[in-house]
């Protein structure tokens, strides 16, 4: 059994969103992305399907020309290779669920 917390010991980065692995399971990687207000993850895509959930705060989630405001509790899934971006409209904590085959290194490079 593995236990982690998305909301304990949050560390923000002054320059870009702080990315950290919370759980590495048999089928997924559960990642915390901590945003200071105004920080962004520019256009990028994942090689596998992903799930993004706002645990605290508010982000603008962009896909193509469409931008959706996501607030605490909102969750979205994306198919592989969908180009998207995120901008924190306030200090925010986001859960990112990746395929076990994807890498934390890829996310940190965004």
C-alpha cells in the first residue's frame, strides 16, 4: 500500500510550476503541479491519455482556441497527443494522472 498527499508539504517554485511525483502505482503516475498565480505550462501534449484535476485554486485550461476555467474539484480527461496549456489564475494545486508508460521527466520539461 502506498499513501501520498497532494495538499501536504506543497512547495512552489518562483520561476515555473513545481512538479513532483506523489505516487507511482502499478498502473499510473500521480503528479502534483503547484502553480503560483500567473504561472503557465505552455502548449504541450502527452503521448498517452491523461487526467487533470484542480485540487485547489483556479486555472485556465486551453485546448486549441477553446479555454475553460477550471476551479477546485473540476476534472478533465484528454486523449493522447492533444495539445493543451494551463495558466493559473490564482495559486493552485493540480493533480495530473499519467500512464505508467509516461515519464515525470517529460512533464518537468514543459
